[in-house]
């Protein structure tokens, strides 16, 4: 725990200094968050200090990681870069760090629904595919911010499906389908997912993954 304690102490000291100097906290806080996210990608402060070989980063993730890092250095309010950063963390098994990063971003930009959707996805991944109360709150927050945004119900349905609850997934998707414009580009995919959920229910399938339900799918754009 010494690593986490050191991080907490340094963060508090930095905040106190900035407050005494009357500097704007949000931009500097974002910069600190970017540095912390980079540290979390390559380190584990919960482990005791000892020499260890560097953690290999998946070759496919390396270009995305570098792109996200550059984008965040240029603009700490880049929502897409935060989501990409969290996705890479999750794929490396660092789901707790992904949640921490998205929580920071969501608190700094509380009116951005995609960040809350990403947080809900990260919480679901961390729970092994189960819908936790915290995940439902995150999806609900995204829907409250923008009720017309298709992303929250779409990904909430995916989470229900992966949790082995196709009936719950179908309820969410049917509601989204009923209020979606007929020319919405995501409707064909939604129809396919609903057919799959009905097939799972008819076959008595309570768990497992539905083909095509991609954990790494990007948040849907508002239409």
C-alpha cells in the first residue's frame, strides 16, 4: 500500500500548493491525471518495491496508447482519448485503474454522457461481466444527461446480455428501438442483437457471450 499512500500524499500536497498559489485547479488537475494514468499503465503501486521486468504492452495496443497519450497531452478534455486510455487499461487487466481514470474524467466533465457510459462498461468488466449497482448508476447518469443518446441503453443491454440476462437486455433494447428514428444507422445492429436475445431466451441460455457483443465497441454517436 506504500505506493498508493505516496501517490495520495503527493496529490494532496500538490493541491495544497496550488490552492495557496491561487492557481486554477482544473487544468492542472487534468495534467496530473494524465501523468497518473500513464503511471498506472506501466506500474502497480499496490505491489512492494522490488526489481521486476517491464510489463510488455500488446503490439496492437501500443499505437493506440501512444495516440491517446499524445491527444491527452494536447487536450486533457479529449473524451475519446480518455475512453481509449481506459480501454487499453482494461485489456491489460488493469480494470481498477481504468475505473479510476474514467472517474476522474467524469468528475471533471460531469455533463459528458459518453464518459459515464465508459465508466459503466469499465465497472461491468471489473465485476466479471455482472451488472453492479455502480454500473447501473453510471449508465443511468448518462441517460439522465442526454435521454436521446442511444449509447447508454445500447451498452446497458450488452452488459445485461453478457451477465446472462437476455430478458433484461431485450427490455432495454426494445425501448431504445421504439424511440429510435427509422433511419438511425444503429437500428440494423439493434435488430440483430434483439433476435439473438430472443434466441437465447427460447433456448434457455442464461449465460455466456453472444456472438458480436464486443466489449471494446465504441460509444454510439447521438443521432
